[in-house]
C-alpha cells in the first residue's frame, strides 16, 4: 500500500481448494501460470490438499508463479514445527513461498480434529506468538532448514478483527481482507457492504505508521455476464437479500459484468481502497483471466 503517488501494480492469485489427483493438481497449477496469474495458493482446511506439499509440487511444475498458503490456521500448529515446514518449503521452492497466516475461524474443523475451539482472543494470542517465533527462528543461524528469502518469506496476515488487523499492520508485508461482517465467534460468514470494508481498510491505515504493504482482497463472487444489471439481480437472489442491488453494484468482493466492466471495477477498487492484490477461488480462475490481460495491456 503506497502512502502517496503511483498506485501499486496489480497482482492476481488463485486459491486452490479442490483436492483431486496429482495430475489434476499439476494441470491446474500450470493452467494458472499460463493464464497470467502471479500467485498459486493452497487453502488450509480439513478435506483439502495439505498446503505445504501442494505448494512444493506446484513449484516443481511451474516456473514463474509465487506459492502462497492462503491461509494457514495457526491454531492447528506448533510454531517450531510450523517454522520447519515454512523454511523447508521456501528452500524446496527456491524462494517462491509467500506465507499466509490466520487465527482460524471454522469451529467445525476444530471439532473434527478433536481440538478445543479456543475463544477468539486466545487464537489471536497464538497467532501473535507464532509470528514472533517464526521471526526468531528465521534469524537463528543454527536453525535448519534455512530460508532462501531473507529475513524470511513475505508474510501475509488475513482476518477482520481489530486486534488481528493491528498485528497485520505491525508485522505483515501483505494484509488480507475477508470482506465479511462481524459475526458471533464460530458463526457463519456473511458479506460486508462497501462502507464496512472501507472502515476496515481505514482502521489498518491508521495503524501502519508509514509502513508500505500490499492490500489483498478475495472477491467472493465473480460473474462474467453481458448484462451487468441482470448479473447483479442474480447475485442479490444468491445472497438472499443481505445486500441491496445498489450495495452489490459497488461491492469490491463482487466482480460482475463483462471483462471490460470488471477491469474498470478493479481499477476503481484500487483507487478507493488501495487493493492491488486480488485472489479468486479456483472455479473463477478462467473467468478472470481475460481481465488480467486487459489490465496489463500497454
């Protein structure tokens, strides 16, 4: 995020969430690179591909893309063991790792793992401890494996709450915004409106103390359609009236319209919020690819 002057160039990631065969994983990682994406991400949820092995495999079959954990549920990890996975993955990907961390939020996954679902404050405590332990171990010359990137892989922290975003403003190179409302801890996520997202961005701006970071957003909805109004009406039905048509029309997590219209939306969102790094889920990968080409055209 720049504090003035020229905006950051766009960066586009795709988050892989479908666990299939080795051949399918290889194929979609290669496709993401061929389509112009900058980052291939692996989610960290039960029932999905294990993120670190998945990213090592992605590195083996691609040449250019960065590899991102989007994002590690730190509540599931001992920080010292996580450091081994992070440094080893950075080594095996030859310095292409981008480490995404979060506090964890899916209560049912803790239950499936037979683990306590700690209160949000304790989960953020563990995230903070993890960040500090990783930095300590990166700096320890005796720690093996050793990272290729110094002082360590770029750090993304993603979440919504004040304390978590405060940690992100202090430590992260990339800050990931969820675009969701505040809900009871462990409750179902719901999309926030544009003003709510702007408030979260402004909160972070007030905590950065001059630090230059990237701002990331995961668009929940991508619909490439010739009739944008009709696409917005369909989306309003999908979200069951949680947001009005006017709200959806300016929502940065809803990219709706022709490729040209979506490109204009992304330019506007970068101007208003500072978002320059957008990540889509894998089922939206091919739909967004022509937009990437439009935004990079000379």
